[in-house]
């Protein structure tokens, strides 16, 4: 989900994720020439695309990318999202970075949006392979859990041009879990071999198109989603690619979202500033985080708020010592110790409940980031 930091609390667009709600169904193919073997040919092509996209996903790990995002929201979008009727268009910039190194992940962003409170302008998600930490909406309160599901604090260049979406969609189509009609066509544009994958729902109310550069291993150049009347819903495009150690990276691009009827809601452009693809040049410090003094954290798995009170100080120090890198984040592996970890929280939970009855923290939901 686009968080307030980067996207003004925008909800995920139904058009961007409607495929995921289709449920398990039958996969249909439509061949351009109506040949008897068209279904087999298109199915084979879909498997080739899936294989190429998976291979690219693997080449993008390890990677470290820094970039800038420029957001623009129309007055129309702000008005339908509950803002005052007299608001105008609004634009702002976000500095962002993302890194993957094996199972480790780091995402960071800092917004220049004027109306955001200073404490909410910067955020991050860090996962060391065992434990994920991210800030909550309250100062010095952090969220902890023992998994990572791909959360980002800002859209990445790969996501904005549609790579993440097309990869997950194609995989589901190959597995026969999506009810869509597909059509594949190839052409040549400016001496470049182009592949176009079109899809639509059986009721023809939703359509989409993915355009690949075949000479560059099914590299996605553009995507677009539209309604049954052909009015745009979402579209994204890589405007420039550059090679880094033989890997094509979209370094400049844009994404736009429209309301029903084709009215523009918001747009995002990006410009990549640096790319590193060698594991040895991606520092481990990116995946390290030291809890500030007097900080608290909400354990999402155990449903426990750990706070630095006198009664729980010894337990908190033990846990924080395990979380603090000495000197690298591999020491975090100690945190995931199941029963040992749970027992360390036992007394904390009892004291926390007493504090709650006395007017303390009233529930984990208030600490959940937007």
C-alpha cells in the first residue's frame, strides 16, 4: 500500500490488483489467427515470459538503488479523498532507496511534502533475513515481526513501470489461477523486436496490455490497464534504461492513475541516482538498526508491547542486546528463538496489562503504521 509518506494515504487501486481477486479459475487463450494450435503456441509463450521474468527477478538480487520520486495529485483526487473542496493540485518530492542482498531487505524514504509533520517525513523498513523492524506512527515506538512480505515505504522504479505486477500476474496465469483471455503478438518498431501481451476479463470490463522488449529478454517497457470502454485506469512506462554490470535498469519513468471515466487522479515520475549490483559493494550497515535509548516496540507475533519500565528493564535489555548489531545484523538471528523469546516476554506481558489498566498503552492497533 502507498503510505502517507509517499502517496498521501492512497489506497491500492482496484485496477492494479483486480487480477488477484479473480480467484482460482480456468485460463483462456485467444490466438490472433484462430489456428488450431494457437492455444498451445500462446501457452508456450506465456511459459517463456514467466521463465524470463523469474530470471530477471534473480538478477536484481543483490542490488542497491537510490532514486527520486516526484508526486503530483490533482485537486479532483484530493477532493474525492475527503480534502477540502477549495484545494488545488499538489506536488512534492521524495528521496528514496531500496536494497536487496539475499534474504535481507532495506527500504527508505524521506518526503518533502510540506503538510506532513516533521516526525512523519522519514520512514524505513529493514529486514535482516530473520526479523523485520519499521517505525510506527508514534515517536520511538517500533514494529517488530519475524517475517517480511515485501513491504516498501516508497514505490520502486521496478514497481512503477509494472515489473512486479506483470511477474506475479503471469505466474498466476501460467498456474491456471486466473480467469482471463490472453492474446500475444510480435512486431518490429525502430529495429526493435516488440512483444505485446494483451488480456481482458471474460466480461470485457477490464483490459490490459504489457509491452516487452524481446531483444532484451522480455524487458517490460510499458503497461496499461483500461476499463471496458477503453478509458485508462493505470499506466506506467520506462522512459530510459541503462546497463549496470549487464543488467538493464529503468532509470527514468512514470506511472499514472485515473478514475473511472479516464480522469487523472495522480502521477509519479522517478529518476534513478545510483545503482550498485555487486554484493561486496552493498554494505551490511544498510540492514542494521540500533534501537534508540528509551524506545519501545510492539511485537506483532506475540502481541506484546515492550516498554522500558523499571519492572521490565532487565528483560528489555536482554532483548535489545539481541537486536543490536555487534557489529553486524547477523546477531539478530538470536531473536527468533521461539520459546526462549516468548518466555522473555512472559513477565513483560503481565506488567504491561497492569500498566494498561492504570492508563498506559491501550492497544497495538494505534501503533500500526498507516
